[in-house]
C-alpha cells in the first residue's frame, strides 16, 4: 500500500464484454486525472474497482466470493477503498452493500464519471456511497481514457439497445440506444491515431441501428467511409452488427473503404426460425444467409464469425438441427458458442421448456465439433497465402517456447509467426506491421514459420517499446449532451447483438 497521501494506487478488475473493457479504460483515465497511479502487480492497491457483468449465471456469486477475499485486506487497511460498478451494480444496487458492507462505493452503468467524487465523498464522510442513475448522465466517451493498447483502440459509437431479445439483460441495464454524433466519434478516432494507434474498433450493441436517434439510416456506412481518409488509420473494425438492421450500404462501404477490414462478426444466435422468434430476434435464417452471400460477393476474402446460443428454452432436436444446417451453409471462420443459462430478470428465464443440462451439453458438443471442422477447413484455404499482421502483445502462451510472436491478420485471424529473416529491421515489436506466408493451419490459429517478407516499424511499436499507452481526453464538441431520461426500459439480456 502506498503511504504517500498524494499518490494513491488503483487496480481495476474487469468482467464481461468489450463494452466493459472499454468502460474500464474510461475509469482508469478518470482515476489518473484524479491523481491515482496504477498499482504494480504485487502491490496492495489503495483502491480496487470491480467493473462487473450481469450476463453470466452465477456472476453475483463470483463477485461476492471475490469481495469476501478482499475483506481481511480491508480490515487490515481501513483506508483502502473498494468500489463496485458495471451491470451487476446497476442490477443489485443497495443489495451489494447489504451483502458486502465493507464496500465503499457502488456506481452504475450510467454514471461512470462520478467515481472519483463518490470515492472522495465516501472517504470524507466515512460512509458508503451508492449512486445508480436510471439513464445516461454523460456519454462515457466524454470522459478521459487510459487506453490498454498502444496500437489498437475502442471507440464507442452508441450505448444501450432498443431491441428486446428475450435472453438479454443489456437493454434493462444499459438503457435505450443513445448515438454519439459522427463528428465526436471521428474526433476521437483522430485523437487515437495522433497517439500512434493503427487500428480502431467501432463499438455499439447494435452498430447497424446507429443514426436512428438523428434519423439517418445510412449513418453507419457514412461513418465507415469517413474513416477512410484518416491518415495513419490502417485498420477499422466494428462490433456488433444485428442481422435485422444490416443494410447493403454497409457492405458497399466495407468493400470500398480500403482501411475497413474484411471481417464481419454477426451474431446468428439460432438457425431455427421458431427459436429466433422466441428470442424476439426479428430476422430469419434465410435473411441471415443472404447477407453472408452479399458480403462474400463483395469481399470474397471476408472472414465471418458469429455467436450461437445452444439450448434456448423449448429448443427441440429439430430446431437444433436447423442451427447445424445454417452453420454448415454459413461456413463461419469461427463461432463463439454458448450454452443457454438463465439470466435472472430476462423473459427467457421464465419461459417453459428449460432444457436439462445434459441435453444442452450434448448439443453444444456436436455444434463445437462441426464448427471446429469448418474452421479448420476454412483456415487450410489460407495455406501458402501472404498475410499482413499487426503484431500483438503476448497472444499465445506457447510463443515463448517456440520463439514465435503473434499477430492479427486483416481479417482478424490469429497468426503465430517466426519474427526472423533479412527483412527484419532491428527487432519486431508489438504494434509493428509484418507480412509473411501461412505455413500451417489449425482450427483456431494459423502459423507462419518462414522468413518475414517485410517488417515495418511503427510509432505504435515505439510506444510499446517505451512502455507508453495512449491517454485520450474526453471527446465532446459541445453538441447536445445525453441528460434526458430514457423512455420505458425493455426487459432483456446478454449481448453480442
Ligand atoms: S442481444 Fe444485442 S440486440 Fe439483443 S437486446 Fe441484447 S444488446 Fe440488444
């Protein structure tokens, strides 16, 4: 623990999705503005912040278990503070301090910006502070951020979701969709690029509905195109699109904007139209597959990935077979497969026909086996191909043994490569760009063991080498802020869109 009163150390423990990971960057940015510094690995921090997730079953048991472990530390150091934020805090509110009275601050998903003030107030009054707002107070992107990566950054384009998928808790915890103005988004992208970042991922629960708040149906494709001319921005990705709202202008923008990567992560969730309807997902499998056909016609090299839930309430063997059939036709590069589990507070948790664990497990195993085989076949098609990689920090545990490094190809595939050959300029560093040839394909990664064809040192690589990470100020152009209460909240869960 740091005893110098002016320099307090912090640690943030993040659970859940990219949205939370990015929110944690904002929390770190604010804490550093308030004078905190990151705690070293072994040090006992003055402040521990939990950024929680409510999506997984038993998320609360895990949180309370971890908070229990911190109790003796808190008792030994009463000045240490513990804060709990994020989706579970939004859901459980005051219950958190009833179950863990040694917690100092509870804050929700709509008031990330209040954390330093709440900590100060709790310290000053020697009292627990619980502040949960029902709607967004300030768009999180107006807060400063301490970025996790020197070469790759998240940029929020919207928060919340207007859909009502019956398995999803996001709309009830994150509220209705609020869109950021394009000028603010592009200013943040530019600020990141000015710090040396090469790749941005545009982030929203449902990126295709971006613009509905200011009534521009083509806003998302325009945004992609507007990223094109940004000098130094080499890769643009986005997550997640929703099949119901996916329009052809987005495909055209992806194909025609050179720095937009030919990668699409589009959640399928189920291949059964009956189950899609029970999930309140408004597209059907034929529409889903037709989008993939169009994407591949425009970008034959596109890597398409998905999310699939197995064992939704009432799912029959026939429904599951329909999912397998869509998976066979879709030929995903990879899929995130989930076994359905009840998420309290969602309509699906109350539905009849909840399936026994062994049925869900057996179907899940069959799906994983099929998808692994397809992923492997798709990866084998890349043998002998040249790939451009953005070198990453420690993406594979085995890299140290094999003397390989890892990177992501433009289509998002993970490639372990040998950083050798005459093209290497001094040393390859995370954040640099290399080109190499694929020599081996496994279901979930590729290997490139020949000499590099090229190696480009980048500013991002210099920053990694110097231990620097970008810090961006909050980006706001003084456009209307998000103060109005959201209308009735929908009661759903989960997400990947
Ligand atoms: S699954 Fe995605 S699209 Fe559906 S309600 Fe949740 S956040 Fe919205």
